[in-house]
């Protein structure tokens, strides 16, 4: 299975374990010093999202999922849209915006208010990458990550002390108000395009 291929992306979105597959790191860079890294080891169905920022000595993990421990709610829908449109992917791929949105969808937490736009964007990205409507329907039915296509009823993103934080029943986020270790300032810097 080729990394970032259609089959690889399906396994990534469904939380599949794939034998004999090397771990993959994809960088979504907004500048030479600012970006995100998606690390996926599908052999053990483990993925994480890390922040690359000049204020940080090394990339800092923002969220992860290994199907046993799940803290993958990191980005607002608007942020995933902006990042997928502006980021340069390393390694380069044929459809960088679509690939970026699919990779970031795992770490995006929609609210009931923006769920329709998120699902529309995700389905459009999947279609760009060659998924047919029946294949997307099958992926929806078997994905281990319900937030890809649904929103938790009380999911709320709010601005607290100048930083966006997630809250609600069932929200598994490091990006929350009471996590002082989270690099709030650096992620806001990345997202503002400064």
C-alpha cells in the first residue's frame, strides 16, 4: 500500500491496522518554520498531529488517536479549511488541498452549526482523491471516528483569554481551557498567518 494513496487514506480514516506498512510523516507547512506534522503508523492504527513552530525546540503533539486513547479534537472547521488551502505538503502529492483536508479531518471537531460545511468539504476532498459516492458511504459506515461525519450535540468552540478552546460532553481535546501545557499562543500564531 502506497502512503497517501486512496487505500492508505481509507485505512487512515477508518482506523484500520495495516500489516507491513512503514510509518508515514506528512508536513503541512505554512512557511519554512510554521506548520503541522501528521504522523501515521497504520500498522498499529496510531496517528498524531504535531505543531512545528520556531518558539518550540521540537514539534509538540497537539492530538492523537490510537483507538484506545483518543484525544484527536484539535482544530475548528474554519482552521482546517484555511490550513488545507494554504499549506504546502511534504512530501508533495497530486491533490495537496484535498489530501490536506482529509488528513486534518481526523483532528477537526465540527459543531452542529458547521457540520454540513465540514461534511461537504470532506466529501468533496474524497471525491477529488478518487473516492466514488458508494465508497464514501462505505467509509462513513465503518469509520472508527464518528466526528468525521457527525457533531456532538453540545460541542462548543469558545474564545477564552484570546485562545480558541473546545468543550462539550464527549470532546476529547488537549486544546481546552484548563490545559496550561498546550501551546495555545503558538497555534494561534500559526493560524493567524503571522
